[in-house]
């Protein structure tokens, strides 16, 4: 299969991150290949956001190796970040600006060529053209998620990091966002790492998932493989099993 041989876009080896003695990520290793959407799952506090923040250079690892696009993160940080972007349910764009003003600020920041055309194209893609002149702070959560995604696509990222992008969305909008992400992945071949607590999200969007528990990977595979491996009926059942018995698995790995 050609897909299986695609190049590794993200390589994480023995990543560890401590915050003043609190171990957020104990020992995490994984790879993400070009064009894959990989889900990071796990209970609150499992280390998902910290892992994403390391990949964004927002926090420095205590130890371990991170390579993105085949380049060492420490040494090629700027080059890597220019080819990446992110979207999180928990980081809002400045609320007092209009949608188009926010997008203009980011387009300038990313030095997007022909930014008017680019912005218009993305507003169309995300079906939010009518929101152009709206005040960002007055948008509903579904609208602001899509504006955030629009921002995240402005620099044509090859790697998109999504931290709970569908949190706080109603099922209808969440469904639209899922379909949209798949479409963007299909049409633009963007590699994505995706965290979510919504197993429906994950089954629909992700090619492969990694289950984290207490800062360690306790399962890895396609949603189907993981369901079979844990002899459960659904990914949600696996999630519950991992959250409740993952302590034991983590103990073994210490
Ligand atoms: N800046 C920080 N300072 C101290 N502890 C932190 C910090 N960020 C995260 N942690 C701790 O690290 C652990 C993992 O957090 P996080 O990566 O946010 O998990 P998740 O996103 O899976 O819910 C948690 O116990 C959290 O309290
Ligand atoms: Mg988190």
C-alpha cells in the first residue's frame, strides 16, 4: 500500500514533559504519516494538550525528540511553524474585531500572497462568507470554530493540529465540521492530529488513534483494530475501559 509508505510528517520519540514536578507527558512515542488524520484520545489530564503544545513550540519538552517534516524541532522551529497551524476550542480570536479584520491580521502575519482571494476562497469553503462583517466576539460557538478553522488554513498548512475542535458544538454543527475536515484532508492532503472526547468524531474523522493514559500511549491502531484488541463494542467502551484500568497499564510501563 502506497499510503503505508508515505513519509513521516511527525516523529515523536520518548517525549516527556514535567511542570514543576507534575508529569504531564511521561513517555510518548508516535509517528504520523503525510495525509493521515490521527486522533489523540484519553481522559482529562492524559497529556493530549501538552503533546499538541510541544508540537506547536508553545512548551519545551523536558526530554525526548520531536521531528516535524523530517527536521529537528529545536533547530528548525520557525521553518516548521510556517508550514503548520492549529485550531482549538479554547483559544479565541480577538473578539472586538470583525471576522474579516481578524483574517486580515493573520493573513499579514503569515505573509499570505494574494490574501483577499485566499480569504474569500476559505470563507466559501467553510460556508461562512455571510459572516465577514460580523463582530468575532458575537459569533456562536459553531461559527467561531469555522472562523478559527479559516484562520488555521490561511497559510496552506501541511500539518494541522486540532485540540478539541468540536467541543461545545451542537451535533449538527459538529457533523458539519467533521465532514469539512475530511473534505479538507481529501482535497488538500493535510496531515492532522486531532484531540477529542467525542468518540463519534474520532470514528468518523480519524484514520488512526492513539489512546493516552497518564502521559503514556496505551493503545494504537485504527478505531476498528482498537475495538477488537480490547474486545469491546465501540470506541466509547474502550475509552471507559482505558480510563478505568489504564492506571494498571501505566504502572506496567514505569
Ligand atoms: N502549565 C502547566 N502547569 C502545571 N501542570 C500542567 C500544566 N499544563 C498541564 N498540566 C498538567 O499536566 C497534565 C496533562 O494535562 P493536559 O495535557 O492538559 O491533558 P489533556 O489535554 O489530556 O486533558 C494534567 O495533570 C495537567 O494538570
Ligand atoms: Mg486538553
